[in-house]
C-alpha cells in the first residue's frame, strides 16, 4: 500500500496510521447522526400507544440511531461496502429524479421540443449523465448479473432516445413510467438479496455478542458504547464542526439573533466555541478535543526541552497529559449546565471553562519545565542550552498574569473567577520561585568552592513561594465566605460551591500550613543536632586523608564535622542528609546519639572489656597478676568506642612492626 516510510515511521506503522485515519473519517457521519438523535429524538423513541401510527413514529425516531450504529460499529471492510451502497443509491436516486423532471419539462414546455442546438445539448447532457451514473453504480456494487449490469440506470436512455426522435409526449411519458417500474423491480430484487445477507451478518454478530456478554457481563454493553463513542471519532467530529463554524462566521453565512458588543479576537474565539457546543454529544467531543490538544502541547513541551536543552528526559505532570484538562472541562460543563444555556449566555460559561483549562495546562507545563531548568547549571555549562527552559519559565510567569488581567476586565467577579485567578497567580508565583532558585544554583556552580549556605537560600526561596501560595488560597477562601455570607445575592450557592470552598480550606490552607510547619521544625531540629557534633581539626582531617562521601570533595576546617560513629562529612552535606534520614550514609548508625544511647553504649563497652572492679579482682586471683590497689575505675575512666578502635589499630601496627 505504501512504498516507503512516512513521517519517520516504518511501512507497517504507516499502514496502521493510514488505516486509523481512514476509519476515523468514514465514521464521522455516524457521529453526526448520533448527535442529531441524542439531541432531538431521544424523547420520542418510546411509543405513546400501541397504535400503528405511534409505533411507526417511534421507529422513525430510531432510524438515525440505527444508521449511526452502522457507521460506528461496522468494521472497515463492511463499512466501505456500506458506503458504496449509499453512493449507488444516491446515483440511482439522482437518475430517477432527472428522468422524472425531464418528462415533466417536456410536457410543461412544448417549445423545448423544437429541434436545434439547445435541443441536442439538452438530450446529450441527460444521456451522458445516465451513462456516467451507470458506470459509478457498476463500479460500486460490482454487479455480476449481465442484465442488471446494463439496465441501471442506463435504461433511461430508452425514453430519452424516443423523445429525441420526436415521438409523442404520451409515448415518452409511458416509456418513462415503464422504466421506473423496471428499475423498481431491479432495486427490489437486489435489496431483497442484500437484506438476506444483512440478516445473516446481524445473526452472526449477535451470537458473537452473546458469547462476549457471557464472558464479560455488563462489560459487553460498555464495550459497545465505547465503540460508538470512539474518542478519535468524537475529537475529529468536533474539529469538523469547529472548522465549519469558523467558515460560517468568516463568510457571515447566517444571521445571529444576538449581538456581541466586544469585537476582541479573544471574545470572537469564545463565541465560536460556544456556538459549537450545543448538545451533550458536542460537550463530550469538546472534552476529548481539549484532552487531545493539551496532550499535544505537553508532548511538544517535552520534545522542545529534550531537543534544545539536550536532556535525557523532561519532567512528568502529575497525570498523563491532557487527562486533568479533559476532566475539568467535563465537570465544569455539567456544573454550569453548558448545553442548556442559550447564546450569548453560553459564552460566559465557556470563557470560565477555557480559563480554568488553560490554567491547568500551564501548571502541567510548569511541572515538566522546572526539573529541567533546575538541572541545567549542573548539566550544561554553556548558557545557550539554558535559553529554552528559561524562556518557557518566563512565559509561564507572564501568561498567567495576562490571563488574570483579561479575566478581571472581561468577566464578572465571583467564586469561580477567584479560583481561576488563584490558580493563575499560583503558577506565576511558582515560576518566579523556580527562576530565583535557578539563579542561586547557577551562582553556586560558578564558585570555586560551593557555598555552604546554598541550601539555606533555596529553602527560604521555597518557603517564600509556599507562603505566597498560602496567601492566595486564603484570599480565595475569604472571598468565597464573603460571597456566601455577606453578599445579598449569595442565595444561589450550590453544594458544589461549598465543596470547592471546603476543598480549598483543606488542601490549599490546612495542608500547606502543616507541611510548611513540619518542614521548618525538621530543619530547625537538624540544625540543633549538627551543633552537637564536633568540628574536625586540621590534624584529624590530615590523618583521615579522605573526601566527603556525600559530595566527594575535599574537606577543610571548620566545614567538616565528625559523627558519633567517627565518620567525617561536610557540615552542609550532612545537613541535607539529616533532612532525609537520621542514619549515617556509610554505616547506617545514628549520626547523633541520644544521652540514653550513649550510656547504654558505654556500659556495653565496659562489659565487653571486663574493666569492672569485680572482674579485675577475679582476673588477679586467677592469673596471679598484681595490679595497683588504688586503681578504682569509675564511669569516666571507661574507654570510648573510638579510643578502643584507635588502641586496636595501634596494636596491629606494633604487631606488623615486630614482624
């Protein structure tokens, strides 16, 4: 099917891509019919009575759903065959319509039978159209019967030829009616054969569905609904409707019953979107379209960072790209009753939804960008590699601020407006904090010796950022309580508004306060514990003769400390480590022992060495050794673990020297 790779894909992938695109395009009419049925015919599918007329009306209202199911559920081969029959039926209908009007024109306009160039042209044009329609139908249906291959709708050449030689009008009309009857017989016979094949096909598929239903239960019905609501088809359907609406607005093909005072391009875009989202089906398609666009933007941001920043991989958002934006769109669409609003009131709801979606998308892009930005000073020394992540972070600072300005100047202030403003400003504050953190890290990387206070600077920048987010959350909650308790028009508050307000109170205020306070206490406790460690002297560092096992850099006085387990580290490195855990990176023992642990360790060492008074006397009696009587060991005379270790090392050195 394909001669070579396309878009950097293998031929097999190309074939699958072409197959998917073709199948999506062929299913678009099914989405259109399903939208019409859902919007206009769902209330009429149940018959009002058992009378024949009411039953026929309910069946007529089910017809769009049946045809839509054919478009949406048939496999590609059967779907193409279905299209070919539709094209053949359209050609045959056009031929019948042309033949009928030809005879009517001959009767109503006697002057049209006067021989001349117009007379010949009129007959030749109709004859050529009949021949062309016959060729198209023959190609579409691949009719094997030699008689049927030639008579449909080429049979209309017979009354046309009789009219051309000047036969009476009654004869022309009689032959035309006979031709109509012959074609009706042909269509009936062919339709009966096709109907039999269709019944067998439906029977086979019903058996397959029964087997699936026995295996999956209600999951089989979910599978069918999922097939009819294919995301790619709905997304393409929304895009087609949007392009058609843009074409109509540009060419002013329809008169609007409402007036929009503001002619700003942003308002015009919102108006166009609002006109497209007119039904529940279009709301679902809109959510899928938003998910697809958001996913493309997130993937594009990752590809841009990977290409120009030259990193192994960019950051990842909390959820897969586009998922959050699609869910937010659907929830807000239901909450605002978007499809039930009339224009231009629908524009306000769409503007709120789009601002929320864009704010969420900017946050997702920030989650991807900031890990790359903060790693650039240590990964790349060339500043040219830093331009792309810095530019993206600056845009993520400026765009939310512009959105806040546009929102406050064009939309009335309420709880949802405050939520959007808060989300945009939080993104801007976080982007600004990341830029300041990047500046600190870049400055530290330029130093010959890293500053021991870099971690403190970054901590306080993060603290200021979190404090700014907390202030914004408090402003939103305060505005919400003001609107619900003080404002006289707050009687329209719904349960969802209260849920949003309580969620802000818990997640954005209580959680931030508790996490921030816990982080501060942990850092203060770390600083207090570091003051208990002894600073290593120059001689000890010289005797140690090793680097810090955390940063692998040389240690100097007074930046190096000694833990209770006699390991040497930079004080700043150990401070970062203590925030994570309390055990030594080398031996996993506690870095700073408590007083109880120290006492237990001293007693254990004393017991192991056998230096108590009783053990000394027993040893003197057993071994016959004489020791000074005045030797009375107290708890202060016990050897520490480090002294014992040094004695052991010294003894081993003497042993080797003796050898």
